[in-house]
C-alpha cells in the first residue's frame, strides 16, 4: 500500500527545512506502507522550489510539482493528488499544510482508518481536537465558516475546513478531478460536498492545530469573502 502526502507551498522554505526531514523519518518508520511526498509550489519568491529540488537529490521519495505563478490552494491540492494517484500510484493521498500546523506524528493514526474510510479528517471540532495559539479572530472565522458551510451544503462533518486529510484514491476515481470547480480555501468544502454525493465514509480524528511560528498566512480577506459566495453558488448550481 502506498500513501502520498501532498504539501501545497507558497513561501514555506523555512518551514520545509524542519518539516521535510521529519516527514521522511516518520515515513521510514511506518510499517506496511510506502510513503512519498509531493510538494506543490507556485514558484515561491523565497526559493521553496529550489530548496525542494536540492533535497530531492538526497531523497528519492520526494517530488516537486512546480507551477509558474501563485494559482490558489484548491488547485494546488488537486495537482498534488493527481500526481500522487496518476503518476505515483497512491492508494491514499493526504493534504497537509506545510507550516507545521498539522502534526506529522498523526500520520499513522490517519492510516489506521484509511482502508475502512473514504476520507479521514484531522478535526479541531471533536473531543480531543483544539487550536493552539490561534488568534480569537481566526477561531471565530473558522467556527463561523464551519457552521455556515455545514448548514448550506448539508454536511454532517464537524470540521469541514480542516486541510489535514487523507483520501482513498478510489473516491477520487468516483468524484473525478475535473468535477472540482472551485479554487481556494473553499475547495475543501466542495470536496466534501462532492464526496457526500458519492456517499463517502468520513472519519474524523482529533487534531490540535498549532498556529504557524514561521512565515505568514496566505488567507486574505478577499479569500474569506469568496468563501461565503462560493458556498452559496455550490449549493444552487
Ligand atoms: N501552492 C500553493 N500553496 C498555497 C497557496 N495558498 C496557500 N498555500 C499553502 O497552503 C497551506 C495553508 O495555507 P496557510 O496560509 O497556512 O493558511 P492558514 O493555515 O489557514 O492560515 C500552506 O502550506 C501554504 O503555503 C497557493 O496559492 N498555492
Ligand atoms: Mg497555516
């Protein structure tokens, strides 16, 4: 069995210096699974791609999808999943933030549930889940976005905006990458909406989300407004 971690990056070189060696170490120690990493970088000005290319000389299970310009988080996920499933033959694909907010030590727990579910989600809104060092305003926005998305799209998932997930490749064959129409932070909700139509089995495991200490968030006010209008469009399209 093979899993692939898709890591979207924009100016995350300093975080990757810490995260990539940790991931490689963790992958080595997981039994019964082969693990590979795909960084999807949008030609970050800080030289993230160049750093990954340098690391690739050392690690054969590290790959890079390099895009010409900043092209959105949603399409970065899809590019990573496509590479993972179509090129590397993954049975399961993860999305994981590259800023150390998503604890890599949780990977084995995700994999425990990966074969019997279509999506496993690291959830901040179930028992044991939490936020560490996140400003109250970000928590409030996250909470609001979750309730709003759950209501409008009828999603029976506690944390619909968590980007730490593991998908079964077979689910993606059913959904079809070409059917994902949004791009941005709202793509996470769209994927759950499409998965619901396929009666996907979803499992949530507790995630303590730790705010980044290096670099800056890429979530803009424009992106937040786009989120609210896109959810409505999704529901009525
Ligand atoms: N390739 C790519 N990665 C992105 C883009 N926007 C955000 N990311 C990455 O997606 C992850 C989550 O973004 P982040 O800014 O940390 O969002 P936050 O955790 O909600 O504040 C990080 O690894 C970012 O570098 C994008 O347009 N393209
Ligand atoms: Mg982040």
